[in-house]
C-alpha cells in the first residue's frame, strides 16, 4: 500500500463513527454503552417497580378511575408548564439522532415517569416502552453533555439510550440492540452503533433484573405446526391482518391527536375530556379489561381454549389506547400493541384452524413490527420471548405485517430510509409526517 493511500486510510479511521477500527475505540464505546445501560436499566427498573405499585392500587381501588379526567389534566398542565419540548416524546429523540437541533432536556425523564405513572394509576390505556426510551434518551443526552462528547458521537449515545431503555423494560437485550439501530429510519439499519447499543441493552437488562430484581412476564406459543403450504398461506393471511391492525392503530392515534388538538387547543381541557370519554366507554362496555397495559388480555390470549376473550377485544383495546394517547395522556404504545396483536391472533385461530397461542405469539410481535416499522427487532424479540422453534413463522409474520402497514407508524418523525413500494418514490430523509402531509395535499 502506498504511503498516500495509507494516510488516507488512517484519516478515515479517525472518523469517530469508525469506533470498531481499533481495540482502543472498541473498548471506549463498550464502556460508554455500558454506562448508558446502567443508567437506562436503573431508570427502567424504578419505573417498572413503580408501575406495578400504581397498577395494583388502581385494581384494588376502583374509584380511582373517576379521577382520570383530573389526573390527565394535571399531567398535561405539568408538561405545558415545565415540559418545554419534552412533549414531543420519542419523536424528539429520533429527530435529535437525525441531525435535529433541539436539545433533549434532562427533565424529560422525571416528567415522562410521573406522567405515565399517573396515566396508569387512574386507568388510562397506555404502554411502557415510550417511557423507558425517553428516560434512556434524556439520560444519554445528559451523559454526553457531562463528558463533552461531539455531535456524531452524541447520536451514538442516543441510540444507546433507546437500546438500553427498550432492552431493560422488556427483558429482551438482543431486540433492544436492533431496535436502537433500526428505529430512526426504517428500511435502513445503522451498524455504526452496533457494539455500544448491544452493551447498553445487555447491561441495562442485567441491571434491571439482577440488581433491581425486576421480573418480566413470559408466555408460551405452544406447539408449532409442521411446515406446509396450507399453514404458510394461513400465516400470511393472518399477518396481512396484523399489518392492517397496525395501520389502523397508527392512523387512528394520529387522527385523534389532530382532531382533539383542533377542537380543544388547551391541552389541559383536552386530557380532561379524554378521561371523561374513557370512563364513558368503560360503562358502555361494562368492563375494565381494556385499561392499563393490557397484560391480562395478553395472558388470556395465550390460553388454548376458545371463548376466553371477546372476538373484538383487539378492536376495543385499539380504541382505548388511541383515545388515551390521542388526548394527551403519557405512556408508550408497545405493550398495548402486544395486546392488540395477541388478542387478534387468538380471535383468528378458530377461523384459520390454528393453535390459538401460536397465532397469539405471531400477532404479539407482528402488529408491533407494522406499527414501529422495526421488523428485525420484532423478529428477534419473538425468538427471545418464544424460542427459535417458530422462527420461520415469526419472521414471515413480522415481514408481511411490516409491508402491509404501509408508510405509517407510531413515530411520526421516523424517517423513510427506503420505500416499501417502488410505486412511491421518497425524497431522502423524508419523515412519516412529511409523507402524510404530501399525500393529503
């Protein structure tokens, strides 16, 4: 190799993103990713333990539901008064990774923690992934400021915050790793942060489970059917419906946010009205099954006997969650998406003559895949949660759902790295929100 080429090569390796080129850089990012993992894992553990407590209080004291309008108003007031740009949630973190100029304030972590706990204490239907990711992202941003890291490296730290939060809140370190790499721009996977994201997710999960004693729920998909053309056709058909459910959830949630903001510009009033509507739906349906995370619905979906849950349970959980998030309550979308997918899979089992827990497991990861546009992370999550025996079916379900959910998603600031269809060419860096606005013109 000539000297000038050698110099050019050495100059390239000095790029801070080429962290894996030398053992020193490798070790540096291993340590930085682990540090973010310690913070994200501890934050997730505090959140999960607190969430268990407030959920128990809500179940034991049913009258707390009547405070949902006041609780929602209080949460929105806190964000309006002290939140600054924290109200953008996960989208703020994605924009920051995509060269956004807005800083992620440290106050996002306590605000989203208190806001989500308030949502669950009073009966809102929401998840936990958004809280963990936002806490991980804000702590990673703060850590980057403390060690005075440069902008390209700060993006890697933010991806570590996403991975650390996701991996620790669900107990899936491999899925957490890939989720942090995949979520910023679907259709493209960034390998620049592979090592630190794995370190953050793995250490975060280890801290949450081994140090803080957090336990995660596990479900079994049961016997996996033998491979045949008939079974493949049924799985593909179910996966198309999973993708359409993801599309419906994303579309309804965003539509409700727009309409309620237009009709009720005051966020305090908007959340109060949302709480009243949720209480009304509870009384119309005569059940509280669709409040909170939806873990009881998920558990029932993995029962093999029919008739355990309503055939329309997925639809009601979708509506309750979209209404909760659409009216300004805090919380994530992912666990409700698990509930929507698993209940839909259970409902389809009788029609398709497949084992209900098997289809519930496919729906569990596939609806999330379509809504978050992260098929690889969801596929890996399926293997971590349900084992590798059904890997082929899990991959098909995540892939088909991802395609049939279209250019939609729960994260409006997510970039379209690669179009899902050649019929729809995309400008480089276009976000889901920009695509939606262009379509509506």
